[in-house]
């Protein structure tokens, strides 16, 4: 894909999608992911919602099983819609990391 093709696709996005792209790009420049933490010895060091013990991979796996965002917010009352948005952006940016976490935890 060329930069010109990418530019056309970016301009066609909705305002909300553009915000997510900006957030993804800004966060990818550094290791600081808004609302996502990785701490050794907390949830095995996996990426998780900040100030919780809810790993991103758990939320993504629930989504793959058919849970909606509304279902997840009911099941995890300590998180917000913004937390879920941060989780989805992180998961898109790190698919290999999330898939490996899911595989490791399926075996366990």
C-alpha cells in the first residue's frame, strides 16, 4: 500500500475512527498506552486495564465468544467504555502478543 492510498483510506474514516487512529499512532511512538498497564507479577505481566486485574486478552477472547461491549461492561463493572476502547486499540496494535497470551492461558 502506498502512502497516497493510505491517505485516501484515512480521510474516508468516521470521526471516531480517526480519533482511534490518532491515539494508536501516538501511543505506538512510545511504550505508553493510555489506560493499559503491564506490570511484572501482576496478571503474569500481561497487558491489562489500568488499575485492574483484567487482562486485555480476556476481554478480546470474550468478544470472540460473542460478548458485546455492553455485556462486558455489565460483567466487569469496574471498567468503562473508554477502557474497552483502549483495550481494542491495544489489541489491534499487538495482535501477536494477545494471541500468544490467549494460547498460553488455554493450555493452563
